[in-house]
C-alpha cells in the first residue's frame, strides 16, 4: 500500500513538471519586454521603435518598453542586446549603422551568426539638410561650394560608421564631425555650428516643415511622397542612391517559436492602415518580410559598406 502511494505521488509530481513546462511555453510573454534602441531619443530609429512598441504591447499583452542605449554609432546598445539572455525578453531595433559598423570596428560578436533576425521594418532615404542661412540651397550648389572650398564643409553624423556618415562619404569628401547620435548633430546644424547633415527623413521632416532647417534633396531613388517638393540627389548626380533601413533582431538562441511569433506580429502591425499611414507620413516605406529576408539584407549590406569604407579611406 505504501509502495503504491509512493508511486502515485511520484507520478503526480512528474505530471506537474510536464504541465508546468507546457504552461511556461504558453505563457510567453509573462513580463514586460525590452526593445533596445542603440541611439538617443528623438532620432529616426527611436521614432519608429516607439510607434511600434505601442502596437506590440497590445499584441503581446505585455508592455514593450523602449530602452535607449546610445554610443559608438549604435554598437554599445547592440552589444548589450546581443549579449542578453536569449529568452525573447530583449530585442534590438537596428539600422543601417549595424552593418556599417562592421566595416569600421572590430566587433566582439558576429553580426550575422550571433543574432536571430526578426523582421525588416522599412526603408527610408536621408534628407540632405543644411542650415537655412548657409551658402548653398541645392545639390548643385553644394557640389560647387565643396569643389571651390575643399574641406570647408563640416558635416554631422551619428558617429563614425553611422548610416548618415556613410551616405555622406559615398557622396563627397568633406570634414566629418561625428556625434553620439544624429539628434545632437541636427541641433548644431540649426545653431549654425555645422553646415550639413544627411539624416533620416523621419526625424528631419518636422524640422524641415517648421523651417528650422532647409532640406535640399532626398537620397532615395525616387522622390518621397512625404516631401514631394524635394528632388532626389540622383536628379543632379545620376545613379546616386542611398537608403537607410530599420529592423529588429534578437540574441542568438531565442527560441524559434518566439522569434517566429515576433515576425508574425510585426508584419501584421505593419499592415494596419493607421500604422502604415503614420510610417509613410514620416517618410518610411514599409517593407516587412521574412526572417530570412532580413538576414540576406544584413549580409549584403555588410559587403556593400566594406567597399564604401575602403573606397573613401574612412579611418577611425
């Protein structure tokens, strides 16, 4: 009788462990989720992350909290995310600088194999932006001034290797003034300390429309519907195109069912009319797509920026 009671107790205990494991798998997420943005608040990546975090919080039934961790053109925040516990409770919003940094900095992690790609969010051109009182108000004027005044144009970027830095180096050789994030560079542009910045449309459109700065062109292949009055750089420099993008990644080891759910939720959110309208109004072209698509974008961009860095002889 005692043996039977002991066997029954053990059986019940085993069942409780199995049931507990099933509940644990079904419980995700059971606590708030951190979405790291490796740039200061107010910039393009931050704006996109905060717009998505509201909808993601609704989809998951838990708060998705944006955590700004700026520095080293995004490398600091990315490393925090990549080194975090791969349980689905820490994700990272990355941008073009994620791939550009690989061409400049020796990373402590593998940017392809130490991550789990989640989803592409969208693509966006930069706005070629100058101070309203500056000596040029068009791409042709900028080129002419740069030729007659070599190294006299100080251009800002969100750090060496950031997307707006590489876009500018791809366009011309000028004096680079790196910042911790593009937001600080925009502030100095408005005060006249900097003459030029190539910065994401999402953050620049409000300043352009308020006439705090002057946008003279966009770097995308086609004019952007959010600012149709601005020509493309390619209209003056045939063949020129440079776009930035935003995407979400997680640390290597995130369970496949969790990363797949993230991909599914993000893509569903991007299809919502109000979200799509908000993104497009900020200049972002919604893309979405599979996890495999994002992995390919990362691999291809790393190869592209390595060529740009080598051709421009960008040094740390």
